[in-house]
C-alpha cells in the first residue's frame, strides 16, 4: 500500500525517516512507531523496518547497509 513503518532509537514516534539502501539505491519514507525493542537480535541496529519496507528496498529479511535521513 506504499505505507512503511520502522522503529528507531534516534527519532521520536511519528517522525518520518528517509531510508536508502546503499546496495540498490532504492529509497523509502517510513514512519517511526516506537523505539527498537531491546532484545539481543536487535543489538547494533540503527533502524528496524517493516517487512514491506525491506521488500521495497530489495533487502529481504537481512541486515543491510543504508543511509537514514531525518
């Protein structure tokens, strides 16, 4: 539906971030819902994006190198 969501510890809920996949050059805008859950698999993440956002960026379910603009 073209609406993407994410979690971030650097932006407050409601902020819209531009996320660009460095490998593909694709970019999306995603709305921050909350902070990144503090669990082991999320350690070191800058942003945690929805599956739909990852698919649009061509990242699948893997970690990837990206640029995040506020």
